């Protein structure tokens, strides 16, 4: 088996995809605001063999459940939150090879300013920055930012044009040889090697030129996570890693196959887009000790908060359903993959609202793997074999205890089995062997000779 991509999934919030556990005696719900903690945590992840730490982000309150944000706010459910982009330089300073995935939403970030921010971080991280491209699903965010949430597929159409703008700014505006720093001719940059992009489209008018010199990767490593058909089509065109979340390997396999099929239609090789699925890991010295910690977690879960999160994702107010009502595939304009995980992707099971609430309390849509290092490593290998994914977003119930236990118990087993990659250099070179995107990627068509 080839190496396993390991990404630590996180968010700068009291509680990310696990509800109620901030009340557990081992929890540290204030830790997300503590820079010293994050620096120490990034070092832990790097030593534990993670390729990246990946920060999710939203900009609204989960206010669909009972038509109000009260449940999510009370529970600290992805609220309140800090902006993850502002954390990255400090983590880069403390590490040498860990990559940093950061979510930024094309429905409200200006493409010109986003290109500048990620180019800046590409320099400051030595080429270790990745961008998780999201189109979003929260009306509550856009209510404050402006513009309104477009219909689902139109969000992706607009995102395609957005990508043309940022590719133009990163690849097509300041030529790689523009930087002269030549005192004799008084030329810092060669003005003949800097040009506008003159983008005029349906959604954006951006003349350029770019104002930030592209960094070592020129284009940040590109993550994406939509697994609706339109989401997969977008990913197959642009993404270098596609994130899934599903309850079993059998449920994730069709998404992996669909994504690889679409990739071929875009004339991209299978190795040009990795697939990564979410798994919550609770490890310990022995299976029994891990199970005991897991059971202690179960005593604190908050099912209302879990339903508030799912309602916010999908736009379905689950407070209007009975506990034994079955979740059905219905048309939604929100996060289609989230609903799909418990409907179309799991055709043999009828998920009731009660089942959904219980499953969602720890780790959201993904599975929870509980056990010793050997047990966890076996299960991760089984997932890779049966679903076809290339790696994992490792989620946690309690960030500190679960990631420390992963480093202590799971990492040594993965290392012994030769599954960790642990390269050096830019993130793209660690994951693909090259600093820049290949010629088959659409960004390359914007490239200046
Ligand atoms: C691991 C993972 C992380 C995600 N992180 C974010 C995020 O930080 N912000 C966000 O708005 N959406 C996030 N999403 C949601 C996706 O970007 C996307 O909106 C969702 O999967 C629905 O897309 P679809 O309707 O095309 O399936 C994430 C999804 C997954 C599986």
C-alpha cells in the first residue's frame, strides 16, 4: 500500500463537529483562542507525521434549527469563531514541513484580495499553504456580508469564473523572471514582465495586474469538498485533493469512483487529485482503555446541538421532525453532500432523526474509530482498501487528548508499516513531487512563458 495522506481536521471554535463535549473534564473549550496552544499543537502534529493541519471556516450562525441560532450559540457549536488565516504565519514559524489548509469562501471573499492573501502566505510558509475552496451554504453569513446565497449549482458556476481570476493573478500577471533586483539598471522588477489580466466576465471585472509576487507554489495547493454531482465536476477540474465524509467505506466508494471518472473527462491523470475522507480517532494504549475514554465522551454529548449543525448545513429545520421520522433525499439548496451521506450514499439503511442525532454527536458525518494503535491502523488501512481513498482528515472529539493519543499510539504503528510520507519542501512537492501545478491543470493555461 502507498503512503497515507494524513490531515488533522480542525476549526477555531469551542466545538467543531462534536457537540456537548466542551463540558468533559478533559476538555479545554477556551484553547482555540490561545496562540501558544496552537503553536505547540502544530509541532505535535508535525512530529506525529501529519502532512497538513486543515482549518474549516464559516462566517455565520447555525440558525436554521427552530428558526433561531440559540441552540448553536448556547452549545458553542462552531460559534464563536476566529479567522484561521490569521493564525498561519505563527504556525509556519514553529514548523518546517507541516502543510496548512485554510478554508476561504468564494461567495464573499474578493478574488483579487484572496489571491493576495494566499500569495502572501505562500511566501511566509515557504510554500506550505493550501486553500480549501468552498462556495458555502449559510444564508446567515451572506445576510451580513451582502450578496445573498445563490442557488446551489450557480454558486459553482460563479466559482469557476472566480478560479479564472485567481489563476490569472497567480500564474499570468507577474512572470517568474520579472524579479530582477538589479541596481546597475535601477530595476527591481521588469515592468515588461508584469501585465494586467484584463478579466471581464459575468461575475467579475478584474483588470490587474497582481500586486503580490507569487510564492514558491505560485498557486496554493487546492482542496475542495463538494461531493454533489456539480461539486465533483468542479473538483475534477480544479482540486488537487477532494474531501469526503461518509459513514462506511462502501458509502464513500461511489464518490471516489465518480470523482476519478470525472477527472479522466478533464484529461487529468488519476494521481492529480487525491481523495481524503473524515474519520474521528480515539486511540489509547489498549482497545479497552480507548473504549473507556470513548464511553466517558458519550456521557456529555448534546444531540440538539448536533441537529442544529446538520440543520445549518442542509437548510432542513430538523426540530419539525419526530425522532422516528426517516431522513429522506429532498431537494435542498444547502450542503447536498451532508444530506446525501445519510440518504443516497446509504441506500440500505433508513436513518431516523434519532439515529442521525446519535451519529452526529461525535465527529459529524464520518465514522468513529476507537482502539489501540494497531486497531486504528488496521481500520485506516481497511478504509483505504475498501473505499479507495488516499488518506484521511483525522477529526477529534477532544482536540488535545485525542491528537496526543494519536501521536503516542497510532503514529508509531503507521511509521513501522511505512505508511507515513513525511517529506520536505513545498506542500505540493511533498504530495505530488512538483512545486507547481502540472500542465494538464487549467491554471497552467494562464501561465506566462
Ligand atoms: C472535510 C470537509 C470540510 C469542509 N469544510 C468546510 C468549511 O470549512 N466551510 C464550508 O463552508 N464548507 C465546508 N465543507 C462543505 C463543502 O465545502 C461543501 O459545501 C459541501 O460538501 C457541500 O457541497 P455539495 O453540495 O456540492 O455536496 C466541508 C466539507 C467536508 C467534507
